[in-house]
C-alpha cells in the first residue's frame, strides 16, 4: 500500500490516504496522521469533521488484525 499526503485543512498534521482509495469515483476512505505516540484518523469525505486518536500500539494492533496476521 502506498500513501499520498493530503493538504488543505490548515492543520499542523500531515494526513495520508491510501493509494487504494479511488477518489475519482467518490469512494474515499479514512486518512491517518501520525504524531509521537498517536495516530489520528479522519473521514476523507469530511475533512473538517470529527477525528479520533489512537495510541500507536493500539493502531498497530488494529492494522495487524485487519490485515489478518
């Protein structure tokens, strides 16, 4: 999976969306931004909307589970 940076919300966070996301057809997905010890998540269709944060370890565990490992 490759990532593309998302810009335009004025945030100090650097957001990434998966290259698997096909925004040309409206099928956007989540975006993530990593900081020291935290991973922030938002809906790419609602950039100014709510965000949620996870401790880095919890996010890594979730990704491993979602990937089936």
